C-alpha cells in the first residue's frame, strides 16, 4: 500500500469512528415497551416510562412499541404537561425506519429530522410524520391507530 493510500484510508477511519460511536450510544437508550392491542387501540402502561438507575426511579422521555403485525414501530414521547405524542417511525421522504435520539426522530438514510410531534425540522423530507391521537387515564396511554 502506498503512503498516500494509507493516509486516505486512515482518514476515512478517523471520520467514521466518532459517528459510529454516537449512533451506537443513541441506540443504547432505546426501550421497547409492552403493549396490548384492543381493536385499533394500543394500550401502554404508564409504568413503561419508569426505570430504575443507580437505585433511583426516573422517567423515560420516550418509549417505542412494535408488534408482529406492524411494519414500522411507533415512538411515544412524554410531554412536559403529562401528555403523550405518538408518531410512526417511517420517514416521509423515502420510507426508511427512523431512529430516536436527542429528543428527535432522525432518518439514517438521508438525514431528515422530525421533532417529538412529528413535524419536519430538516429535509429532504417535506411531509410531517404520520401521528396518532393519544389519550390517557391514571394507569395507561392509549394510541388510537386507524
């Protein structure tokens, strides 16, 4: 291998390693919650947003649900006023499955970003995510899927 080729290869490696570690660390916090499907309504226990870290109970910002019959998962974010937002994790640009990290949905294929409510923050996507009505009672969150 020539010196110039070695430097070029090494340069690519240096550029890719930080991005890879960021991607892997963002996936580490992904939590798939249990849910029950009841005729077009997905019921998720509010307890799924609870976790214990270092002996302390803390709240998760979001959970993901995905069943066998679902092609794409649904991301559910908890809002500051104890409400919930649910969006299909399918990019509206080319249909890639989205990741969640830093409080946003992001597309690994072309870089589109969406906020917690599914609105486009950064293209190339031009359409907002498909979002679902949510309701809640004292114990559960209900995601109404058509």
